[in-house]
C-alpha cells in the first residue's frame, strides 16, 4: 500500500511551475500508459493554460487549490478549491485564473 501527500506534491509542483517559463509542472501519481486508470497532479501558474486537446477516456479534474476555467467550443465552467469538474468528450482547454493545482483522473477504455 502506498501513500502520497497531496499537500507536499502540490507545493513541490507549484514551486516548480513558478520557476519554469511555461508556468506548469506535473507528475503522474498512479497508473500510466500500461494502466486503464491514471491520476496526474498538474500545477499551473496564473494565466497559463493547457491548450485544446481531447481526453483519452472518461476524465475528471479535482481542484486542489486555486481557480481554473475549463472551456469547450460550446461551454465554459470555472472551478475552485474543492470542486470536481467532469471533462467533456469534446476538445477542451484549461486555464489557471490564479496559481492552481488539480488532479486529472483518466479512465482509458
């Protein structure tokens, strides 16, 4: 059995994102290409984005800290610390409205 400190990992990646020109840092905590379930912590500094992309399967975001905006061609939703956002099957992007950290959970078919 493993234990991961989300508090420590969030701090580590937000600190790293603040020193990188792209303003983002991430690591896959569980799963990966050989698994059907993958969880990745993503830290983004204010104003930085994950550009439009498709999800490789059913996916959700848990906002650990900060404030983010999820945008599709037809809709926009914002999430703050403690919110769960269900990712659409269509192309979407993610923008940090303030320094933020999220957990992306993907269940690949």
